[in-house]
C-alpha cells in the first residue's frame, strides 16, 4: 500500500508541473495579484479585524478563484472540485494539502460581495494602471466592438460585452456590460479611452452616427469608423476602399471575443446585470492577464 505523500513528494510533483510549463505558474510570475488587495478589502469591508469570529478566507486567494473560473469556464461547483483535485490550482492559490478549500457557497458569496460593492470598475482600473506602470500604454489607436455573451436561462439573448482594445498590445482597456438588446453604437462615448496615445478610433458601421462622430471629435480623436452603405445606392468606391483597409485593423478585436468564448468558455450562469458585469469583468481581466504573460514572453514594452 502506498504511503502518505510527504513534503518532498509534493515538491517533486510541483517540479514536474513546472517542467511541463504550468501556465498558472507563468501567470503568477507576471501578474502581481497583491495590487488588488486594497480594492478587494475596501469592497469587502475588511478593515476592522477586532470583531472576532472565524477569520475570513484571504480576499486575494478568493479573487484568484474567480480568475480560475474565468480562465477555464468553471461553475462554482466545478471550481470547488477542481481546486481540491488539481495541484496546479492549489499552487496558484497558495494552498497546501491541509488548508481549507472554499466550498461552492463561499465562492458564490464572494462574487456576490463584489457585485454588491460595485467593485469591478475599481479592480479593472487598478490593473490598467499597473499595465501603464510597466510600460504597456494604449498605443496604436483604439478598436471598439461588442459581442453577445450567452446566458444559462436565456441563451438566445443573454448579455452584451462592449470593449475597447489598444491596437498595439491588444489589451482590453475599457468595457461596458449591457443586456443584449442594447444598440452597440450607443455605447461608443463611454468606451472611448482618453489615455490612448494615437488619436484613431476603429469600429464597424454599427457605430457610425452623427452623435458618435461628434463624440469622437470632441474627445480629440480621429474617426476610422466604417462607412455605411447609402440606402438605395451603391457605396462610393473610396468608401469601399476605406472600409477594406479599416477591416484589416478592426478584425483584431474579434480575436479577443473568440478567445474568451472558445478558449475560456465565457458563459453567464447567473441572473442580473450586476452579476453579469462581474463575470464579464473578471473574464476581461483574465484575458488581460494571459495576454500580458504572452507579451512578456515575446516582446518588451516600447
């Protein structure tokens, strides 16, 4: 009969995972999750430690569980099981074999606390500031688009994820979550990134309107939004050429949505816009974490 695993056995297993190229270990090496602690503690009201009772689970560790859910498309139940089962998950969370593992209810309640506190905007902004501190500025202009994210109860409708990425690094810089019925074009003013170094703004023809063109101009930006075909008339050849050239740039944002849906399995299992905002917001952060790991491995900041 095999004996109980010892410390060195566990270290050997971790070494094997590292040798195989554990992507979560790579993520830990490039993302400083501690930068989120002040925002998380403020959102959870954890400043007062004098009330006694069972100490709460570490906020950063719980946040990392939500990141795991986003990266691997896990429900609360699946997340609880996988954390117990997978050594790579335990190492990512900083848990030992004898440590308490959050159950599905605890995971759900933590997500609910972020919803109630409206913490997603602050968490996203904190990491964007960290990106800038590391030299990953919004370069090359900005690309805006939206995509429907299906939900468990209403898969034909769901919610809509609106994002802005920078052209150079393809990192998500701003996002808005709405119900799926909202018109894409109405979200453009709220998605314009004032920190983008390049003035150009790309978007498809759904964003072409007098209101949006005025908003782009007022923001000191240059519109590269697709032209619309005139009713009852062919599109002028110069506009056709412009649209073809703009499509080559704008298509980069479609790869972001494809990655989130195909690789990360982005899917909304909850009800309500607040919960959807946290789920999609965490997915956007998780995408940025993985993108940063890739960028750090391939290129240096400009």
